[in-house]
């Protein structure tokens, strides 16, 4: 009877993975399949559960980073995320103490602040965007 339960679990895990494509349950589907084979071999339910947990976690720990790398490799950064790492021209002096600063990037003017609080960057310099906080670009000198 345990064999049927493991097959049902396998089908459910595969169904969830197919519906979401989020790499969340495929590891447990592998564990359920391994437990099914353990049930076929006549092992006790306790051993089957151990096989399920062991195989699931081994797959999760060792193959998820590898699979995520290849599945998410084609993700294209859009909107603000695409600005990180780009160069911008300072149009108004950046001074965190005075809460001033602006840069032009891709033809748009952005409020900017220096990554290092004590740094003032004069107008006309070229900076690189390191991160985005709210609507402000956090920049540093090249």
C-alpha cells in the first residue's frame, strides 16, 4: 500500500512543479520516486521515509544551485535594475551632507547620492551606479 502512496506523492510533486516551474517540488518528487523503489524492494515504512528525506535533501542541496544557474541565466534585467553598473554624468554636485546631487543617465535625470557618505562629487564628473535606493541612484567615482 505504501507503494501507491509514494506514486501519488510523486505525481502530486511533479504536478505542482509543472504548474509553477519554480524549482520547488521537483526535489521531493525525486525523493518520492526513490522511496517508491524502496517500497518495491520491501523495506519498512521507516526506511522508506528515511530514503525520501535523504534523497530529497541531497537533490535540493547539491543540484538546486546548478539548476538555478542554468534556468535563470537568460533573465534579462529590466527597468531600474538595468542601470546598476552603468556610467552617468554628474549634473549637480553630489553631497550627502547637503542632500544634493543629480546625474544624467540614458537621457534621464536622476537624484543621486554618493555610496560613501563623506564624499562630495563635483558636477561634470563621470560616476558609476552601484545600487538603487528608492528613487535615488547610489554612485561612486570611477
